């Protein structure tokens, strides 16, 4: 049981030291990948990609 508590404390310490930049990247990287995939669509792909990239940039600018 003591090992579980120590493990939990170690994980909590590691999570608390993560910077906000890392946390926003966790959200925006999948958004950017979807935007890249959507950009392949011939007619509306680039427009959709631009909208997704704009949303990802907005999330990156959030001060966490």
C-alpha cells in the first residue's frame, strides 16, 4: 500500500510541474492533424483547414 501512495505522489508531482504550453499542445496537436487531413478535400479543404488552424492558434494563446 505504501508503494501505491508513493507512486500517486510521484505522478501528482510530475503532473503539477507540467507547463501550460505542454497542456495546450496536447489539445492542439490533434486539431492540427485533423486540419491537415481535411485539407486534402478538393473544394472546401483549405477553408476548413484554415478555420481549424485558427482555432488551434487561439487555444495556444490561452495563458495557462
